[in-house]
C-alpha cells in the first residue's frame, strides 16, 4: 500500500502543494522536524520492531536500568562530533533531559534546610529551569531569579549556588559561560544544542555536569530520552537515586529506539547527520537574515562565524531559534506585531526577557519554515 501522508495543516490538495493564504506560520515550539528528511532517507535501517515477549523485565541482565551498549554509542557520538569529553566520566539516562535537570538540582543541593541552595540562570533563559525548580519545591533549594541579582557576590562568599548555563543558549544561540562568582557555585551545563547542527564546536566541552538530549540531536523529542555526563561519583550516585526513585529508570523501549537511531547516526564515519543538520540550518539562517536585512523595524541576534573543530574550518552560525527584536519605540509587544502578521512565535517574557523580543523556531519542518519566510517577506515589504 502507498503510505497515507497527512498534509501540513496549511496545505491541501492531493499532493499537499496548495498553500492556504490564511494560514498562520507556526514558529512556536521547538519540535525538531527539520531532521525528518534525514530519517526518511534512512527509513528502513532506523525502523524498530519489538516482539511481544521482548525484554519484559524491569532491568537489564546486569541488574541496572541503563543499557551499557547505549552508553558506548553515546561516547562514540561525542567522539565523532568532538563536542564533549566522556573519558573517565559517568553517564546516566533520563526521561528527556527535562528529568535530569531536576535530578541535577537535587544532587547538587546540600542536605540542609538551614542554607538551601540558590538556583539561578541568566536571562534570556529556558523557562523550565525556573518552573521546574519552583514546582519541585524543596527545603534544600529555591529558585532565586536572574544571576544579575547576584553579580556583586564576592569570590569568598560560600553560599551554595546552582547556576543553569545553556550553551548554546535557548533562545539566542550564544555560547555562554557561568557568571556567578562565589566559592561554592555548582553549574549545570545544558548542552542540548551543542551539536554541529546548531553551532560551531570550538572545543570539546569538559564541564563537571553536562546534560544532553536526543530531542535536538536526532530530532526524536517524543522518545523522551536524555543523558548527563558527570565527573563526580557522588553527584552521579545521587542522580541515579533520583531517577531510580522517580521512574525506576528510563523505558526500555525508549532505550531500544535510541540505540537503533544512534546505530544509523554512527554508520560509516558518522558525519552524515551533522552535515545534514548544518546544511539545512545554514540555508534557513541565510534566508532569514536576507529577508530581515531589508528591515529596520526588526533585527536578529548577532552571531558570527567561528572556528569549528568538527568541520576543521570557520563556519557560519546556524542557531535553532531566531531571537527577533522589534526596534520601533511603539512596538513594545513584538509578539502582537508578529501575530497580527500571521506569525506565531514565543514572546520574550517566556524567557524572562523584554517583550520587545520574540523567539521564532527555525527547527520545525521545511513547510513550517517556508510559511514563516513568506509571512516575514510580506510583513517586511509592507514597511518599505
Ligand atoms: N534544555 C533546553 C535548553 C531545551 O531547549 C529543551 C527542549 N526544548 C530541553 C532542555 C528539554 O529537552 P528534552 O526533550 O530532552 O526534555
């Protein structure tokens, strides 16, 4: 049988080529559909079939919840991308990296309600750091806002800080570093976007606690699979306790699917997925820049080309998101301006930033991107 394909909701017709003119551009969520064509090309080799009797038990034969073979694939992927040092480090799995962000806050907090850890991040930042820390309210840690509130803290201050650093950053794609100075600062490096698809890789990341996710590497956000690379054994054990108590590890099916996808990703020299990701994202960024270069009303974040150890040359920026600013005095709510033009992004305040900013997702499907570019062209042309 011919597979039955569904049209993107903005298209109709037997071959889905008829674009409906009243359809808004979906540039909201970070669903990474841009990688769909890669997986269509590798449809057969990436498919998983699981028999009803397969792996019904709680744990693997070594009694753990972690597939050792999958750990080996993860180490190999990092070696190929050259984006993280894994030697001599522990690796733990999570239900998406989302679960590991919370596990890391738990593991880095002191066992003391007398001086709870202060959890901080630098705006614009991914809002889950705040919402999750507040939701899992504990006597051992509390969310204490933006790092700018703590910039005068002395190097000798021994308050326990837990700083979230997203590098490259969501929403603006910048390679960032921790900012809090004290003597007792622990940092959770969220490396979700530290792959050649989205950024130059200046050197392998070697931080004490780094979090990665399959969502932005292969694009399988629905699999809910992430991992952390941890230097310190005690922190690793505490994170294992967290995931063990919370969900008894990660679904064995999710691990099996991840294994199959990684098996395809590491095939040959293991470069194809990164080259595909980079080429696709570069095309999108160039076209977007071109459209907005004609506008004085809207601006994009400034990113420059940079040396990349994966490509062994300077390469263009390829951020996952456009961080658009409305430059006109009267456009205080940039999202309103874009929504009126049929463009649905996410407003700056979601990232604890000014509402003069809007995040537009560039990692959705090619259809979504084409609709976005069309709407932006029309909007920019109106201002000429
Ligand atoms: N960290 C960042 C910076 C993200 O942007 C996202 C997803 N948008 C996540 C973590 C969560 O990813 P996961 O699907 O692994 O839970």
